[in-house]
């Protein structure tokens, strides 16, 4: 068993021109590092990278003649493709678990339950009633045993679970799906605060509710939103090649004078997108409120595997993905109460453009 050696100068460098990410600095400042293997051009070397439960990254490099390399070659470990890497879930490898098979079996079970009373899990896995309008996702997650958490991790055995409501299981290509809800990382919103942002760029409630300001409306790239007079721009993305050309780029929301009112840096979104959406399952549901709020889940689901942030930005460029915030300030003149919700959304019929492999899967054979 080898010793763990600190590699304090390890870094990932993004070269968007190519595009590629280079891993460097891992030998600098280390003691007893495997320099010969890492610096050589020996064929058949293997580099293993693993993440501990404390979010530490551990690397281990072996030569082609090592026992580990021979075992690896002998057993032909398949692994899921993740860019230039192969992903291996050690629990699945030892227990021979097929995550996709486990997921589909659970979705079949949930589909066959028909109507499921609306519910949600708390952080201690206690089942609680759920009566809000967004309980379709909570109910599905409760059935799958997914407790709410704030981690940017896939939900179920490496799969991101996305439920969306429809009126009919026969027609679900026009349903709106929220892909992610990141807070802005720059612009007036970040520097001056959401309260000043709403006061400056928000508008009076269109339903006549007093003492309330809203900030909403569909914002697509290069099209001015009528509700806010703001325009979404992609700074650092080359639409012709479909590639990021500036690692410091951002999604910018600009006003008529060109001021950036809110922005989301590519770096802040890239990690979240690739990590959460490498494998995603989209499940349609129908709600019934008689005699009590319940949900039924479709026998057809959409499965997407393999994505990149470039694909996300490409779909933004053509207008398939749009910014649709639900931000509001109530009690403006007394004790303001603010709700933050920055949403990037897409219609279900456009999901295929986000993945290298996309299918509509029928859970039960006819």
C-alpha cells in the first residue's frame, strides 16, 4: 500500500481555443512523487483519479506492467465515457450494479403505482405532506428515496432526475423544464444587491397586487425582452464553431445602455452543468387534485447521456434555452420581502440538442 503525497500546486488550465483542459503542476513541491512515470511517454500507463467523501481528489499512476494495469486489461472494465475519461463507480463494479437498470426498474414500479399521494421527504427521510404547485418533483424524489440537499450532485445513482408536469402523456414535447436556477455571479445584481436590482429593473405587478415589484419575462439571446427591456448576450462564445473562445466569458443580461445588469460566468456554470447533467432522466407527470393532490408518472421517459457546456451555450444561442426569472419584492414600502429565482429553461421537445445520446424510452413493452 503506497503513501499519500500532497500535490499542492496541482491545477487545471482551460485552453478554450482548442478546446482542452490540461492538468499540470502535480509534481511541483511534492516529495517522493512518481516523477518517472508521470514525465515519461511510456505507453499503457494508467492514471486513476478518485474523490473521497471529504471532496479530496486522490491520484494514482501505474505502469503497463503493474498488477493493477494487467487486472484492468484482463477484465475489460467498460466504464461510462466522460470526455476523455472513463468513469467507474467502485460500488457498482464490486456489486455489479447497473445504475440505468436500477433507475428504469424503479420508474416502472412508480409508473405502475398509478396515482401517488403528494408528499416530500425532509432531511431525515421523514415523509411529509406536500401541497404546493411544485410537488410533482418532490413526490417522485420521495418514491426514489432522494432526500433534499444543496449539493451539486446527481440525484439517483449518478442520474439527475427531472420531473415535469404535462396535461397529457401523449403530448409532452412542449412542456417547459427548468434546467438550473443559479444566482448571478456578476453585474449590477451582484454588486448592488437584488433589492436595488428589482427597484431599478423591475416593474409593477401586472395583476394589480399593490406594493409589489416583479422581475420576469422570457429573455432569449440577442432579443430584447418586452417586459424588462433587457437583452441576453453571450460573451466569449463563438456561435460559428459552437465553442467557448474566452475562458473568462459569461452570460450577460444588458440594458439599453449596454450596462451588465446581471451575469453568470462560464466558470461558475460549467462545473454545475457537466456534473449534474452528464446523465439525466426526464419524467412527465400529471396532477390530480380530486379528492386529494396526487401524481401519476408516465410510462415513457426521456434519457440523455453525455453533455457539455458548449452544447448548453449552443442551445442558448439558437434560442432553445432561455432565461425566465421569477423574482419579486413584496411589501416594497414597508418591510420588503424578496424572492430570488433565476431560471434557465427549455421546452421538452428541444432536450435532444443538449446530449450526445438521447432517447425516449418506453418503460413497459406493449
